[in-house]
C-alpha cells in the first residue's frame, strides 16, 4: 500500500505541475482522491508538457519546479532511485540555494527542495515522501533531533521537516555560508577543490544563474564576492585554497575588474561572461578548460531551459546538470523571448541526418523548467524544432551492429566493442 500511495503521489505532483491552473500546492481533496485522478492528469500533462524533443518540469513557482525536478531525478520507486539526502533551502534565500548547487553533483548527488519561510509547502512534502531519502552517514552524528543517518540537510537556517533525520548549515552572511558549503563538499570529496567558481552574491541573479549547473556538473564549489570587494570570509578561504583555478561567472557589471585583480593573488583567474543573461548562459555552456566545463559546441546534448526572471529555478534544476545527460542551463529573458543569440546557438547545435538514416544520428534533448508563464507553449514548440534532428546531411556516426557475424572477427574488429 505504501509504495502504491507514493507512486500515485509522484504521478499527481508531476502531472499537476504541468497545468497552469494548479497553483502552489495540491488540495487535500486532490491528494485523497489521487488514484482516481492520476489517469486524467497524466493524459493532460502528456499533451501539454512534452513534445518530441522537450519535457516540461514544474509549475507556477520555484517550489513546484524543485519538487518536479527532484522527482524526475529520484522518483523513489526502486532502491537505486532514492537519494541518500535531500537539501532544503528557504525560497527567500537565493544565495544559499545557489551555493548549495554543488551538492547536487558527486559524490552526494542531493536534489534540492524549497521551504516557504517556516512552512513546508505541500509539493515539497509530497516529494520528500515519494523520494524517501535513504540517509547517509557522511555528515556525522546529529547534535539534536532524530538520531540516525542524515536524510535532510537544512542549508541557511530553514525548517527541519518532522520525521526526518536532519543536519544543518547556517550562517547569516552569504559568503560565510558559501564557505561552509564548500568545506562540506571538500569533506565529502576527500580533498580540497582544485577548481572554484566565484560570482557576486549581490549581483543581478539572472547573470549568476548559470553558476548553479556549472557547479553541479564540475563539482567546483561556489564562493561569493561583491561587485567591488571580496568579503573577509571569502578572502580567508581563498588564501587557504591558494593555487586553485578560479572561474568567475558574470561580466564586469557582476564582478568588477578590481575584484578580478585581487582574485589573481590566490590563483589563475578566468572570467566566463556574456553581456545579457541569455548570452552569459551560452558562454558558460560553451566554455571548457581541459576537463572543466561543458564545452557544448556540437549536437548530441541535453539542455535545460529556464526563465531568467525565476533565479531559484537554476539551483532547482542543478540535478539535471549532474545526472542523466548532464545538461547546461540556457536562459530565456521572457516566456516568448527566444533571443537571437540563443536561436543561433541552438541552430549550431542542431544535428543533421547521417547517410545511413536518422536512427544512427545524434540527438538533443530539452528540459523546460516551469509552467507557460515561464516558457510559453509556443516557445516550447520553437525549441522543439531547433532541437530536432534535421534533414541536412551530417557526418556518419560511429556505430556497430549488435548482430554477431558468422565469421570470426579480426583482431582489430574484436577491439572495437559495441559502443555506438
């Protein structure tokens, strides 16, 4: 009965978040009659939420968006799809959410959920129940509250959900809290970070949003500066980590040149930037330096799309950058605003058809975060077209048939394997 109930709750939440009229939470009546409404809601969501090359996750608020992404990454239906830990952040604490993005990556791979002040909203509660975090011993014993393996990490002094073993990281200053998260990440990794991401806690959130996915994908923690100075907590931590590669996300309007000069005292500094939120996100998606970064310059990738006016959606979507097809974040500056830079970038990534047919081609996949107030249905259709494999001729993808030939393979053939 418990598994059936949780599966129903998962389907209701994922289906409801795709409906523009669903609002912030499911009503008690919807929860009580979930088995009777799952079929209808699922059918409606399948039409309204997905296209051939895109899948929409979320609803009208970041709370719902985070719950939908978390359940997509960890539906909780098998032991392998239950997360060890869930990160909980207050939805009015943007810097805490952004800095927590590193915890979505290895080794913790923790999805993020939002509270609403001191309230646990129903989508968050339902997602927790459905995912059933298994708990982890890596955070140490609980100083108070339920004993046992930690299931929830409260970041930034939010609430502790009843019935879960919780650990906390709290600090009033964003820079201090970011250092605490970085040190926890280092403890979990077993070594100090070789790469750091730096951005401004007080900068325009839209320009710092891409740092969330980059942190989750690379495992590089985020440390905070301000546009014209470096807080003491960040300076002290940079001195302790001297020699690390420092990647600054955002243009001069976010992190000024004076700060860049000061950062160079602690390591090699590279700025990744663009003049607008959309261009800035593209710059992050395109960037790579050795093993650091995506370097997405060719077709065959997952891509996350979010509205730049909803900055909390970027930490919420961080699990999509650290699992599955490891998707970088791309930004729209309005529900209908597919910028010329983004249109051009997606056109460059559009795959062609090899001479042997589309089945042997490479494919792009788009995750859209939020409801139609964030990304309209028309924009979703346009994105689907730009992600679709095209009819133009493309180089033949390397693949081999799984059929075993009747004759013995040559030594060179036997080492090719069956990878596509």
